[in-house]
């Protein structure tokens, strides 16, 4: 199933987005609702809270008196940790049950208010962030929820800042205007990205081939790469030697195909093969066939494994290389060398743009890449010389 994390600050209007996604057929799992359910009267959760904090947290009807609980549970760090140790496992267990009950072809939207604060973004295929200007959020909290303005501003300040949310956002939805604007964006997101992403994920289907198109350098490329690397690091675990953003999109100022090149370095191709299914589950299906890098020592093939993103709106080439060949090191050297040499960057730009124009009607990048490799192989020699002179290490 496609796992989508949905978050946003208080008053941003997450429920508007969540409800629309549910109308389209998404399975929406609301963390706040689950947190209330697991402490309803008669539940083990409420019994555990009562044992930990006393009968004073109960209302006259036996339900949880939330202000009374807050007064005790947030009095100090130990009390807060005790509260979390009771509630969080129950919420996690119930969330797991709901996800397990979803169909294999479901788009599961997990509404998590503290997704950023709890560093949960790597657990999802895609993270949606709903936002609105602070003054709009304050007005909503005051007018709709009846919250005192000072409390509203304090709640907003206590949550993650916009910069922190942008760092994890694969999709940024501005809900500061009229509802029809954000609803139209959600409709397009569902049709153009979520539905095809789920199908590609389930069918292990990489993106179709296309002719090379060179785009101006996008300053957001490194941040987009880091979001995906965070997910890949979590998946690869102990098998991973290192994970890096490589290729043209990793070089500031270098025009490139709008395709992120990422590299996972492992100890052996057996480790690469052992990760194949987990990477496919994470949205990076493996391409069939034999893949290799040109050996710079002229000895055989430098074999690797090659995966691509199933996300139709964010193309990724994922190279899984082992330390059994020098290819992983050479990819890092080329990146760092061209970063350090603007004149080489400009020369490479000219080569790429010329070849992209030449092969614009090919419907594939194969001939483009093959012709470009001659310049790259010659550049490797210059890069190795620079590495020896500068003392560069990967």
C-alpha cells in the first residue's frame, strides 16, 4: 500500500485535506482520534492512566478529564514521559491494526499532527504538509474553536517552524485561501500522483523511458535528495556502508536532467540483492537486467544494481554499488571534483546540452548517456589527479 504522512500546524486545516482524500477513496488514519479512542471509559489505556496519575484525572461520568490529566502529566519531564509511555504504544498498536486491515491497493493517509516534531517523515512514501499564514491560523483558532488569542499564538509557537516542515514536505499545500483552492490541488494530487504512485508501487513499475531534457539547476534538488536518502537509510539499516546524493543534481549551478541520482554503498552485491524487495516496497523498484559501470582499469565490468522511483512526479535513479569495485568512490570523486572546478562544470554543461539536443527525439537516454560517457571517462583522469594533489578522500 502507499503510505502517505499528512501533517501541518494547528489551525492550518489538515481536516479539509484529509476529508477530501477520504472522499477520493483514501484510508485516513487519524492519530488524534486514535489517541482519544485508546483512553475511552473501559479501556486498558484509561485504567493505566488512572493507576499512574490517580482518580483525579477522571470526570464524574468516568471519562477522562483531559485538562486534569494535562495538569498532572505535564507538570514535569518524568510525568510527561510516563504519559507517553502509556499512550504512545497503544496508539502505535491501533495504528498498525488499521494499516494491516487496509487493502493491498490502498492509499493510506496517516494524519499525524507531530510528524515533524517526532521525526517520522522517513516512514512514509510521501509527506504532505498543509500550511496557512500564522494570522489566518490564529483567526481560525479564535473564531472557530473559541481559543483565546494568546493561547492560539502560544500553541503555534510551540510547534515545528515552517522551515522544519518544508524540510520534510514532498508536497506543500497552502490552505490560507478559500477552501476551493486547496481542494482543487488535492484533486489534482490524487489523480496525477497518488493513484499512479500506488499502482507503480504495487506493480513494481519504474518510470517509462524518455528523451533527455536538461533543466536549469534547481536549488531544492539537494533537499529533495536528502528526504529520500533519509528513507533509504532507514530501510537499508546495518547493510548500508553509506548513502549519498551524486550526479549532476548534486553539483550547485550545474544544469541537469530533473532526475535525482542517489547512491547506496554496500559491502557486496549479495547485500544489494538482499535489499531489493525492501527498496521496491519503499517505492524504488529494481530494473531488470544486468547493470554496470565502465571499468576505468579496463578489467571486466563493475557490476551494480539499479533501481528507479515509482513516484511519477519525482524521478530518481538509485545506484546500489558495492565496495567490491571502485565505482562507488569514483561517483563521489566526480561529484566533488566538478564542484571544485567551475570551468569543468561549464564544459560539462555544454556537452550535456549539445547531446540532449541531438537526442531530443530518441525517446530514451541510452544514446545520450553512451556518447556523454567519453567526456566523463576523460574527466575521471583529471579528477584522480586532483584527488592526489588535494588529498581528497570519500
